[in-house]
C-alpha cells in the first residue's frame, strides 16, 4: 500500500466544526512556546493512542455506545498525559490543563475514528500522528511568532515555574507588537496567514496545471 495515500484520504470530509475547535486550540495554546510544545505532545499522544484503541475495539464496541466509549477512551488517554505531565512539572500541567482537556473533544469532532476504519493497524497510527503533528506544528509556529514579539521572551516546558526561558527581556514593547500576545492579536495573525494562503494557493495550482 502506498504510504502517502492514507494521509491524503485522511483530510477528506473534515467538518467545519473541526476547524472551529482547532482554531480555538490554536489561539489558546500558542501564547507561549512552552504551552505549544506541551500541546503538540498531547495531540500526538491522544490522537495516536486513541486511534489505535478505536481501531482495535471497532468490532467489540456496541454500536449505540460507540461514541460514548470513544469519548471515554480519548479523555482517559488525555488524563494519563496530564498525570505524567503533573509528575514532571506540576505548574506546567496546571497552566495547560484546560488546553489538554480540549483535545479529546477535538479528536472526536474531527471524525478521525470513522475516517480510519478502513486503514490497516500500522496506517492508523501513522495517519493519526500525521494529522496531530500537522496541527501541533502549526501551534508551535504561531507560538514562535506570538511569544517573542508579544512577551519579548522564548520559553520551553519544565522547571519549577512550569517553563524555562531561553531569553526574556523586561522592556515594555509598544502596543502594536504587544497586542500579538492577546487573543485578538492571535486572530489578526491567523487572518493574515489565511489571506496569504488563499493568495498563494491559486498561484501554485495554476503552475501545477501548466
């Protein structure tokens, strides 16, 4: 089987609710690079293990209780990630608790379990991790823009304070840059990115047709 096919098929029939919930995760998790890295790890953990559990128990789960059981499994796996994170860095776990708690819901509404029903077991894990990694990398990219310009710092998860700073300046930045750290600034940044994407996509498509 061609390994590129599952990843292409995986993105078909994704609902608008998925993009909406993914946008909420993007806005909340990209304020700090430390939170973005933690979120990316949670996405890989929840998507990968939940998809494997859903695929393994597809025939065993009762049809009427399937959604409830899958929601329980995804939430339980996210809870394990939070527990491990709490053991390593309690403050980081507290700061990202709501963000990680949102991931099982995003996993459910994405319809990934249904889209992976026809995949083999090996393809299930790789395809689910591919989708999670795509969203995780996007969150990290946004954090690499928002934190340095908004807080004049760059952080990594860990330490007694929940994050370790690679650099941090106390100088107050002016408002047009400082606003990037807020939710409104994140929406503005997202709008610019979508605008660039819509501009360059037709150009690249026309080049491929030629």
